[in-house]
C-alpha cells in the first residue's frame, strides 16, 4: 500500500497574473516523499498514449491513496482563494500521471499553441511536478 503524507500546513503562494488579475496558487512540497510516488508510478502505473486528447506523451491513473490524501487539501485552498459558491460540490475529472514523450519537432500544430482547459469560472486544474530540477513548467499566457 502506498503511503502519502501531506506536509501541513501547505506552503501556498498566491501570484496574480495577467490583465484579468487571475490568482494562481503555487504550493511547494505538498507531500513528504514525491520520490515514493514516482517509484510507485514506475512499478505499478499502466502508462499508455491518450488518443482522446492531444497530450504529447503517455498517461496513467493516479493511485487512489494520493488522490484521497491531496484532494481535501486542494479543495480547502481553492475554496479559500477562489471563493466558489458554497453550494458547488467539487467533482474530480482527470487524475493522471502525465509524462511528455513526444519530441518538440514532432508536435502537431495544435500541440504548439497555448490552450485552455475549460470556459467555466469554477473549473480548476492542478499540476503536481514530482521530479526535482528546473523544467519547463507551466506557462501562463494572456488572462
């Protein structure tokens, strides 16, 4: 069984970006052992290409232990920062490991341009970078 320990309290940093002054929450080190989650992915996750979306790599379901541990913490932060109406219940849509495997030179035109996930003001995306080091990260364009 995978053990996930949340580092409490979460270290959050709210950054305001763009013309619309959109808050973006950065949480450093939300779990005590990201390496354990990576090891679990390497040993147990069933990665496959995702033909439904234009993701340039492979994906696998996140382990339930991680989803169950992190979700209440993220919901609390989202409620605090974005103030969605209390009557709205959170519904998880995709909980995936994602690994880019497609070289930049092989990207399709639509994979090379900025995208958005949803039009809804109450649709929230989270990204948890598990590997140490400085990578490309997430770019924010016009908001």
